């Protein structure tokens, strides 16, 4: 009974908001975005490169970025830095460009 008064359709009618737009927004919020999907894949690749063959874990963000591009995985350096900064790996991120002033 309350669905007739407080359901999606009556509320959207009062707000003059299309019901289809509401359901589109709900579906869109439940699915991961393309960026989230790509980030999940890249995080795994970053960890593989960072750990390396001998498990040294010595690469910084720049070397990880270079190695990913060598492997044919096109990725921007800022993307690698952002993902490394999210504590996926304790990769050094040196954002200072040039030498000290």
C-alpha cells in the first residue's frame, strides 16, 4: 500500500523527474566505472612490476611506468603515481621535478 504513495513513480511525478532517468542512475551507480575497472587491472600489473623477478620491491613510480610501457601496457605516468599513492604498493612517488631550488 505504501508503494502507491511513496514508491519511485509517485515521487518522480511530484518532482517532475523522469522515472527512466532514476532507474538509469541507479543502474549506473551499481556498476563499476571504466576507470575503476582499468585501475583494478593496472594495480595488479603495478604490483607485478614493483615486486619484480627477485621480489626486491625497489622500483619507484617512474621506473614502474617505464617498465609497463616497455611491456606494451600504455599508461600515463600520472596514473601510475596516483595508483601507487593509494597504498597499493609502497612505491616511492617523487613529484618534485628538477633539482632542489
